[in-house]
């Protein structure tokens, strides 16, 4: 249930939800951004901020965004949290 909530928060574009325009994350904005070290930092920070603001049942321990070695246009986002 927590994993499903995290997925919803991270995939929802800011301003998309009526009556809660600040709900979601900035990750959808970065979908087509070039994969650079600064973009990876932006991805990690967007995930951290969204989870800090909207998923209070857990404590995020780490967020890591790394380019997928098999698919050059994808990023693997790993989130470690404690409930």
C-alpha cells in the first residue's frame, strides 16, 4: 500500500490534481530531459521533496538515480525508506 502511494505521488504531475495543485512531484517534467549528472540530481531531489511532503508514513533513507546500463535513455530510481 505504501509502495502504491509512493508511485502515485512520484508519477503525478504538479498541478494535475484538482483542489490539490501542489500534490505530486516534479519528476514528470524531467521525463524527456537529457540524462546528465545535474538531471540525476534533480530527479533525486524531486523524489525526496515529494515524499517528504506527501508520504508521511515513512522516512526516506536514500534516493538514488543512475542511468540504466542496458537502456541508454532510461534512469533507475531507487528509494530506500523505513515505515
